[in-house]
C-alpha cells in the first residue's frame, strides 16, 4: 500500500495572489489585488525582445545570465548606489525575484538555523526557510508607520541567526528604510555571523523626493548581502519573470550552485531585449517614481472620498487602507465581500503575518491605467452608504 508522505509545507495553501485574482475574474471585479500593471511594457522593449527571437536568440542563455544584461545591471548599480560589482562573479540573472529569494535561502540556511523576518512579510520568504529546514523568527514592524524597531531586531538576533530579510520599499505596507535604518542594520550586524537578504524589487518606486536607501550603498553590508531585484516591476513585465541577485563572489558561487539546479538559465530573448533597452534608455528607471507617485496620488484622492483610512505610501505600487469605519469583518472576509459585492478586489494584509491580526487593512495595487483606478474609485465611493458588510 502506498502511503503518501506528510506535506513538507503543511500550513501553506494557494497564494493569496492567485486566490484573489481568481475571485476577481470570477466576479468580474476590478482587480487591484495581485501586484501587476494593467498596461504594457515600453513598445521598444517588446520590439527588442521580438528582434532577439527573430535573430536566433532562442536557445539556453548562460547559466549565470546573458553577459550584456549582467553588465547593464552592474552599470546601473554603480551609477545609482556607487556600488562596484563584478558582472562575471557577482551578478546572477534569475527567473524573477522569487527564484532569487528562494535560491539565496537554500544556498546558506542549514537545518536549525534561524532567519529573521520583519512582519508583515512577503509570502514567499517563510516557505523557502522551512524547505531549507530553517526556523523563522518574527519581529513585528512598529505601528504606526511600519518602521523597523531595531532594538527588537537586536533582541531577536542569536548565534544561530543565519539570515535577516529586509524588504524596502516594503510589500505590503509601502514603508521604506532610510539611511538611519541602514546605520542601525550595519551596527547591529557588525559582530554577528548573520547575512542579509535584501528584497529591493521596488527600488525605483520611492516617492516624495526621497532616494531609495539601498543595501548596495553600504560597503559593509554589501560584503554580507544578497540583494534581489526584479525587471518585472521596473519594466511593467511581471509575466516575463526576469530578476537578478547581486552578492559577493563567494556567496554568488554558492547561490549559483542552487540556481543551476532550480532554473539553470533564464529566457534568453527577454535577457537580450532587456540588456539592449537598458543601454538605449538609461533614464527609464529614474522616471518611474514620478509615474507611480501620480498614480498613488490619484488612488489616494479617490480613497479620500470614502470612509477608508490611509496614509499615502512612501514607496512600492501598493496602498494600504483601513476599513474599520466600515466593517468589523476580518480582512480575508472583508476582501472577499468587497470583491463580490463592490466589484473591487484587494489583498487582505493579515496573510503576510503568522499570528492573529486585529488590524482591519487591505492592500490596493495602483499599477493601473487611470480609467481603471477611476472606475474602482466610483465603486469604492459606495462604501459606507450601503451600510457595509456585517
Ligand atoms: N518580492 C516582493 C516584495 C514582491 O512584491 C514580489 C512580486 N510582487 C517579488 C519579490 C517577486 O518578484 P518576481 O515577480 O520578479 O518574482
Ligand atoms: N508580488 C506580487 C504581489 O505582491 C504578486 C506575485 C505573485 O503573484 N506571486 O502582489
């Protein structure tokens, strides 16, 4: 008799992004849940990818990534953060940031070692740690504002801490780290064996004139960090699943040992197109903050006409809203109700934390054309007037 093995991830179900996008499609709701743009990548970038396919770039890319793309990444981080990385030994192209995060964890975390997550935390970190046999240690972000309480992080650090995961700009809260946070992080880790996994996929979406405080701007942190980003966010092509990981050569070597057996290599025409587009349009990323800030402001103006409470996001393409003036329902139920009854899909924020959640928060994605945001705003304006769900 065949007995199936116990699940290695017994507490994991289908991701909330899949669940809510599916529900949105079923209900014909405006989908502001899963984070993806409803507009296309720049036409020239699409042309360059098509051109690459037509000119025969259709076979396996090098395992570590196309040289031209790794060089473009190295040039970008030198220009933006003053960080000199060797494209040959310190940059790896991955199948989205998701693969990079997974490989970094598998490369360094051993059974019984601890990984500190700041909660709420993006949903892919914890399963990666569990599959590596590691133990997650959670530190809540401080309310209000979802800032990192570095004293609590210090208390959580132990000789068993292998990795500390930081995510800025932060999904789902939109909070960003600043220079003082990086000072604190640097000071804290000085005498520790812990490495850093920095998820910076929204690095080009920091608003109100602030600059992104990248781990890559701190040589002492670069020496112990995996820094992950995603072309999907930057070039409006989440479906292409192309990202990268920057790490010192010794860590990159370990990272690639995993990457070569998880993914081996990433779609070659996309890499060729992205490399050429980055060379042709070096200003694309710099224009992104203004582009998304306008969308944030548009959504916030619409939310201002509803009973929802909010503080404008400092970064990312997400906006949190507090619905406690409308309903006492737990957020998962409220998000379902909103999708079905109001026709606007969001992400309930409690799914990014392990414990019970008393907060009444949902996350809106504003990476949408203005008419999409306006149509959602019209539907949201009905909130409260019909009594809301109970
Ligand atoms: N990290 C964070 C914080 C994200 O929000 C996302 C995707 N939305 C990812 C990683 C994964 O990025 P990718 O789609 O490039 O795998
Ligand atoms: N990261 C995206 C979000 O936060 C979703 C990515 C996914 O669906 N895996 O919405």
